[in-house]
C-alpha cells in the first residue's frame, strides 16, 4: 500500500488540506502548525522531512528548504476523527521564520489580548501560568 | 480592552474559525485540536475552561460540558502569523471522546498508512520512533 492509497483514509478539507501540528519529539514543545495536501504528506513520508502546502504561495514546500531549518520526522499520528496530523520531529535549528525556536512565543493575557508585553516561550514542560 | 476588541488581531478563517491546539501544561502531551470562533475564544478567556465551535453540530460547546472532562486553561499563546492558538491546559480526566487520554493515539507507518497495528500513545517526552 503506497502513501497515495492509504492517505485516502484521512479527512482532507474542501481545499484538500489537513492541519499538521509539529512537536519536538524530545521535549514536547509545539514548534509550528502547517497544512499538508496529499502530495505534501507523500513527500513527508517518503523523505522523512516535513513538507507542507503553502496556502499563501500555493505551492509545495519543504520546511527549511531555504533556511536549512528542516524538521526530521520521528513519528506521525492522526487524531481520533482523522482530520488532524501530529508530527513528532527533530528540528534543525530554530523552526520559526523569526528565528525563534517555535512559532508560539506570543502569549495572550487575561483579556484575550495579544502581544501586550507578556510574551513568553511556549516550551514543553511546566510553565508559569499566564492565566491564573 | 475586552476580548472582543483584542481578538480582532487574530486571523480567523473565512468561516470565522481559528484552530486551537490544546496541550497538557505539565508534560506537553498534545491532547486535541479544535476550532474556536470569536465567541468560543471569549468564553474560553472568561471562564478559563476551553470552549470550541463545533463544525459538525454548528454550535458553541464547552469541552467536557457533558462528560465532565473539561480543560482548564493555564495559558494561551498565538503563533507568529496569528492564525493558530496554543492552549496550555490542565485536563480533567481523559480528553478524547474514546476515553483515551489524548486524541492522537493512532500512528501512521512508513507508508503513511493509518491504524495498521502500530498504534501508540503520542505522549510528551521521548518516544520510540515509529519512522526511523
């Protein structure tokens, strides 16, 4: 069974995409969320580096193809209703295009406001609570 | 600034939704992914338990409102392009409707096939690699 067959079980959305959460396989940090189409999933499985479909550029891209900051696949999971992928990966360098280790570095405060000077790294493990 | 104002900064999609990854605040396990609209986000911030918009039932729901398996918010983050939310939460009981602790218990094998007897718990921390 090839990737093209098996992945028919997954529920892609009306644009043919499925969200993929990428998590550091060692410490559990959520590094980024991107979207895969069938081809991106096939390439991710075949090459063992994470590929996405860029919604803004409307093209397939390998994460890190320009920056070198690739994500090496350690394991792949799907959720109970088959509409979200979880990738456990070993990152090469920072994952975020800003140079941050992960993309989730902006915290929201108790009002739901974004980026009000309480930004913190959403690393794995125990964190101070921003909401108490 | 109330949640209604501040959240205008977030990029909701054409259906008015934004994906939210929920992660165990203590060990980093990715528990589930759901979708919030403005009202679900407001309720999540106001009550400090996770609320979603159900796409299948087309209604607001508090995670655990029936089962009791709620998700207590510890902190909220948004990603670098403001189109994904990360919730660090303290789960009450199992998060998945199947009774599993988390929804990502089905692994994909090297071909990309789903559920071929290699299912494993996608817990936080170090895991054996399913793909090598």
